DNA sequence: CGTTGGCACTCGGTGAGCGGGAGTGCCAGA
DNA sequence: TCTGGCACTCCCGCTCACCGAGTGCCAACG
């Protein structure tokens, strides 16, 4: 039917207008701004149906209509295409990210770039340790029973942990236990995925010389327990100032919990855990389980392993904003930035 | 004169009442809550003088009085003693910070603790590199002309930089330039303050074997230029959600630039640069040069070098909040936390 | 049967008008 | 020098009326 078709066009028009004006949109304004070829009266009928079906709602009688979460969901799934970036935006991405040398720098620039492009809060996850491989392990002695272990991964991420170790006994005269330990664990772990580290530990413990057992056990335990834990993933957040755009209109009273959740990181990390490269994930309003996000939408995607979509991502990045958000534009920006970051990391 | 004395008591009472109630305070309420031994009429006369002198102001005719920045300044300098922490607060500090092993952990916990104690935004600066000594330098080869240099300081701070190096020529057969480089620079720099690193570079360049000159020069340059620069100091920020307490009353319209400045870090770092251990620094409203802070106050202090007040601090920590702030309490919390952090870092 | 113009109705937002109350400044008296 | 009294000012909150945008319904039209 032509009815069905036109009704969806009306829904699309409502979403677009509401996103750009932030005012509830009425039938007359719709007819004026979009030439749908029908009169306001007809649009009113369509709107009544859309409201019945739960796609739009009115804040109060005799105001215009506003999309519901369900309406945004339908819009994202069926009514919008990811819109190509402008060439200015492409250039901005290159200008911003080129010249970054180390990982911290890349991620910091990325988060600023995304925040600026989308005018919302940007988040990026450090490359997941469990999917990274060991490039080098360094051991530095802090005190007799205290070592600093520094892990360098193939993604350029550097993590350090202090490990309490038992005192070394029975060391052969003139030997340097720490140096031996360093050689040993590098031989065992370098090149291995951290996810596989656990299985290597048993071997290592068997073959290690007796006087190093204690050290090896303690260091290995720390590596496996604290570094491979998903909870250890870190997050960079930027552009929180953008939350105050629209002066508390966008987040009525929910600004505080949102800021807290962003600082806490846990909630966002969980979202990021489910993300794959190439497939942009959109989570709208009430769809977010955590209550501090029920007034917000999250657009996220995985980065890294640039080729196949099926691969697991090194990490996720994304944008947090009001449900009243430019979804096509944000999705485009997020996807383009993720691609570029993936390339950058693959080069190094 | 007793006049002068009483007038200052009136000012103190106004600050205290206004901070706790957030309402402009009038002469009657003042007489009721504090027994100053005089009638409201007398207080009115004192208030008129105080206003004349610029310590207080009234938002509009026939409202109560509100302290000005000058009034807060006088209060902090002359009318208040840093109030001792409650034992509950002392216990909170210990409970929060004990058990932290590495530096990142200590700083992260500190910032959360301070934010919670003062119910404001907390900031802490990483130990300044230029005042730290080198504990170890690690070099890892990423590509033929690319090295990752990892610096570990005596404060437990770990920093990494990617260095582009010229290709090695004339290397003796069977030698390992990277390993030699590592030995060389560790011998040269370990134990030295980073501030002194620049003078050591010349020596090192003279004595280094010819085939390593290029590497040494590149790595030294990076160390000196990027690590010793004050701009490279990092900052941890926490509790930004506290800015929304008092629902935009505390920061009328200035919330956005404040968030931006906190994210930018530069402004806050400059403040922190001037800070010494033991001497709590308070910067009130308009006293802050940067315009995004003119509606806010900053309470900061140095931590580290636990003994003498005269020493330079390892870094600074502090609190950012509305000018309408509990200065004695905040100053006490900031000072106590800084002491504790200094102890923790001295131990390790 | 879908579309359209007309029309009555609803309801939030705005601005004017109006006490009430808190607070002040001033003054005369102690 | 302090105090009580008093007139005055001005913000705040309330009500009320009006306006206008927007709707739902209905009868008419192609």
C-alpha cells in the first residue's frame, strides 16, 4: 500500500526535524518542510497511527510529536543510510591522526577527534590485552621481595604491575636471579597471545630451575590474573563538556549519573565488549540496561583487525549522546574513525 | 577597637552561613544563629561597612548579603583555621589508599578519595618527571628504524615513547646494537635526576662507539625534549559529576568551559606548577587568570618529599569547586591526603 | 476509500497584576 | 555607640487571561 510507505516517510521526517530543531514537530510544519504531496490533515491521520503503534508520542495534548525510543530504533534500522562523510571531515580525520607515534597518542587524539566531529562524548577502549600478543617483558627490581613487571604488547600498549615475590633461596653463587627470570619469561611468552598465556605457565614452572620457581610462579600469576582479566581493560573518555550542550534539555536531571558512569568505566566497557569491527552498534535509550544510560544513546564499533568483519576487534570506540542524536552522521563518523585507527595500529 | 573585631566576626558568620545554606544571609538570621551579643540593627551597620569595603555584596536591594571573592579571601587568610579531620575521615583515607601497589593505582585511588571527601572535583598530577630520578630504561625494537623507549622512574612512573632512529651502519659483525644501546644509556642515566639528563648527553655522545652515535643521539634527544618538558606532565581528574551538585546554581552557565578546561589539563597544570608540600594554596574566583575558572576556586598542595616544607614537590593535587565552598574542610582534606600520598610514595 | 478543508477544542507558555515577606536604611532615643 | 521602630524596596510566587500551535473529528470531495 502507498499508505504504509508514506507513513514511514512521515516518521523519517519527524525524526529528522526533531533532531535538528529540538522542538516537537506538528503536522503543518512537516507539510511545509518536506513535500510529501499530501495535506496536513492527512499527515495527522498518519501520525495518529504512528502514535498508536508506539513510534511517536506527544509531550502533552496539543503539542507536536516526538519520536520514542522505538521510533528511533526503526529509523536507524530501516529508514536511514549511513551518510558519507564530507571531504572536510575526511581531511579532519587525517590531519588529526597523522603524526601520532605511540599508542597513547593515537588513542588520545582519536577521542578528541571523535568528540569534535560528533559534538558528543567520545570513548575509546585500549586494545584488549587478551587479544594482544606479548612483544617484550621487562623486570625491574624495586626491593628484595618486590618486582616491577612491564608488559609491552604488539599493539604498543605498555602495562606495569608491582609483584610481591618470595625471597630467592638456593641461588647459585654469582647468579643474577632477576636477569635469569627476565630471560626465562621472555623466552616463554614473547609472541604468544595473552589469552594463551595461562597454558604456558604450567610448562614454564616445570622447566624452570628450582631456585627461580618462586619468582616465576608469582610473576606468572600476576600476568594471568590481573592482565588477562577483562576488568583490567582501560577506557579513555573525552568531550564530556558536550553533555551540557542544549543546557540540560537533553538530559533532564540525568546528567549526574551519566557523568558518574562514564568515570566508573565499567558500564561502558561492558557495552564495548560486544562490539565487532565494521558493524556499527547502536543502543538507544531504554535499550541500555544500565539506568544511567536510559536517557542516552550509544553508537559504537570495533577497531583493529582491519580486514574481515568476522574477526574480533582489538577494542571498541564510540560516542555517547542524547537519544535525540544525528544517527546517520554519528554512525558514519564512528565507522570512519575506527577504520582509520585500525589502519594506524596495523602499520606500527 | 571592639568594632573592628566584631565586624570580622560578622563576616566570618556570613561566609559560614552562606556556604552551608546557599541563601543570601540577612541580619536577623545572623543574629539568631550566632550569638554575637548585639541586635540585628547593629549587624546591619556592620554589614553596610563590610559592603562598602567590598567584602560582601547583595544580589539585589533587599536581599541578604553574599560574600565576594575578596570576602572569601579574607576569610581564608584571617578568619579560619584548617579544621582537623574527623576520625571517620582519617579512617576513610587509610582504608582507601592502603593496599595500592603501583603508582597508577595510588593516584587513581587518591583522586576518587579526594572527590568523595570534598564532594567536588579532584585532580592529581603525576610525579613531575624533571624531579624524578631514572630507575631503568628499556629499549625495544619495533622496526628497523623505530624503537620503543620505556622509562621507569624512582617514583614508579612508567612512560614510553616511540623514537625514529637512523639506520645503524658500520656495526661490527655479530653485535647487537639495541642491547648495546640499552647498556649504554642505563649506565649513563640510571640514578640521575631527569632534570640533569641534558648535561649527561654530551658526555655520552663523546664516549659512545661510533656505530651507536646515531641511536644514542636520537634516543637522548627524545628523553630530553619530550620527557623533561613541563608540558608532558599528566593529570588525573575525578569526580566531575560533583560539578552538577546544586543543579547549575553553583556554576551559572560556566559549567561547560570548566569541563573543557579540566579535560584540556593545561590550565590546571599551570596552577599545580606553583605548589609546594605543606603549604595549601587557595585560588579564589577572579584570582584565577583563566576565564573558565573565574567562577570557581582551587585548593591545592604539593605532595612528596615528605619532610621539609621548603623542598620542591613531586607533584600537586587539589580540588576544584564553587567559590561557595567549605574552605577549612577542603583544605584539611587536601593536606591530609597529600601527606598520606607522600608517605606511600616514599615507602616504595 | 483515501484525502482534504473546516472547525471546535485543548492546553502549555507568556506576561500583567497583585500581595506577602524578607531585608534594608535611616532616625530618634537610650 | 547601640537599639527599636518604621517606611521603603524589590524579589518571589500566585493567579488569571490571552494567544497560538496543534489536535481530533466530521462532512464533503474525487
